[in-house]
């Protein structure tokens, strides 16, 4: 049995249930019952046979362990499941047993069952991404005026607000939701093609059966069977990979902000959460850990789906069989990351005073660019750069405010008034288009939620 401990640390109980053996069996039976029902509606099999198949599916006892062993021996779940279902139907109506799985092939059952699982997985992931988006929107609205350091190449850059950072995270999540919806819509299509993808066993009723069965199962109808055309599965998997990397970027930022030496933000704490088995003082960022672990795993999983697209003729050997466990692992990782980050954002502790302290302790150096730009029209850009660079080096060497050095520098004082210099070194007046960017992010979310 797979390790529940490892699985639960990386994902959620709900997503693990979506891809459980019980769910797979239930979706497989739903395919067989639905197929029989619409074939009866189209006059292909007797109505009595469809009723017997539905009743047998409702009452049959299927042991996942026995099915797993038989599926491993046969190379597909369909053979073992259809055999057991057929036996159960025969016990109710011997004549009906011959109509089980009529005109379908093993991959029809496997792909449609997988797609039904993917539909449930998409709904679950979208739910918690929307929850995360709500939390990010609330933070973004709250911290428009919370000034902090922007950091580039891991070093202090310019002033910004915490809302600019959260707005960027918010756009990433909204883009992820949009991409997931788009690729999910493409992927959630019925698979029904029969032995070689032509539905020859259903004669002139194949298209009608396909249309009715898709409607019954809540799936779309592809232009033709997609047995070896796997772009939709690969597209959905790629969307999951991009989404998980987006969550990982957010987690990376949060984990850096939560370092004790920075202490600008902290994930929610609680008894037993994020502690250490040996160091009582530790408060580890567990949500970020889960998301970063997921982002580390998913690129290889996406690569597997892309590799699996290269399939042989009308039925592949090994290609599509690699997809189900891979895309399940992608959904499990993505949902683990999304739910962990939603919890982290909802309970995030933001320390605005620490943000301002980390900005101020740099003695105004992060506004050197602004001083240089103010002097450039008067001194020329190269000379302005030289003057401010020299003043910046003195500020570091002497541990003094760059503003005070600028006020005392004749070349600067000659061109800029003390009032202008004071304005230059006020970080709240050097935020550029921040408010517009924040408004754009919030508007994207509002358009989705209406």
C-alpha cells in the first residue's frame, strides 16, 4: 500500500479521496451503467439488460485489492472489472450478461474514469484557489500603505508596499485559475471509440451513443476518440505544473520574509504546528514547506506527461498507461500546495514596523536612485551618478544617513533645496504606479467573482 503518511503530508485528504481506488471503481461502474443505459435508449441492447446492469453495478461487491491484483495481471482494470460485473449481471439475468461493455474497449473505460476523477479534482482545486485568492485580496486591500523593501538579486533595491507583492501573488493565482479552467474544459471529454477508435460495433448509432453518454456523465464530446491524441491531458498537467510553481514562488517569498533576521511576516502558529523535535524555540513555515516541496516535484511529472504524448498508431503501449498515476500526483501536489498556502495567507501575521525598520536601517541608500535622477538634469547623468555613488559609499563606511550627507554636499545643495531633498528621501512618495498595479490585480479577481 502507498504510504498514507507521506501522501497526507504532501496533499489533502479530500484530493487523495478523489484518486482513491473506491472513487476509480465508482467512476468505472458509472461508465458501464451509463453506456448500457444510452445503448438501450438507442435500441442497441434491450432495456431489461440495461436495468440488470445498473442493478448489478449497485449491488456487486468489488474488493480493490483483488481488482488490483487482477488488473496487474491483465494490464488493465477494465478486464477484471468487466468480468466481475458481467458475472454479477449474469446472476440476475443470464441474457443480459452479454451486453456488458458492449462496443467499448478497455481504454474507453480507463480514460473516461480518469476524466471523471479529473473533473472532481478540478472542482476541489478551484475551490481552494478561490479561497486563497480571497485571502490575498484582503491582504492587498489592507496593506496599500505598508511600506517595505523591494529586493532584487536578494539585495535591497527600492521602496515598495507589501500590497504590491501580494497583488503580484494574486494575479498569479487568478491566472492559474483561468488556465486550469481552460485546460480542464478541454480535457473533460468522454472517451468512446471501441476497439480501434471507429465505433464500428455500434454501426450507425455510434455518434448518438457518444452524445447521450457524454451528457449523462456531464462530459463534453470530442470531435473523435482521442486514444492516442493526448494533448488535452498534457495541457491540463502543464497547467497544474505552472500553478504549483506559482504557489512555490509565493512560498519562497514568504519563507524569506519569515526568517528571524528579517521577521516581516510569519505563518500562523499553533500547538504542534511547525515545531522542532529538539529545538523548542523553532517556528517553521509549514505551509511554505509544503508548497515548495510540491513545486520541486512537479516539473518531472509534467515532463512525464509530455513524453507520454508520443504514442503508437491507434493504441499505445506504455504511453497512456503512464498518465493516470502521474496526473493524479500532480493534482495531489497542487492541492496540497494550494490548501497549505490558503491557510498560511488567511492567518498571516504581517509586521509593518519590522518592514519599515528594515527599510530605514539602510540609511536611505535605497533612495540613491531617486537622488541621482533628480540631479541628472542639472549635472548630467554621469556626473550625478558619480556624486551619488561617492555619497553612498560614505554612508556605508561612516554609518550615516545618505540624506544628511546630501544636505552637506555642496554639489547637491547647490542644485536641490533642503525641502526637495527631504521629499526625495520619503519612501512613501516614491512608489510609482503601485496603486494602479494593485487596482489592476483586484479588478482581475472582481471580474471572476462578478
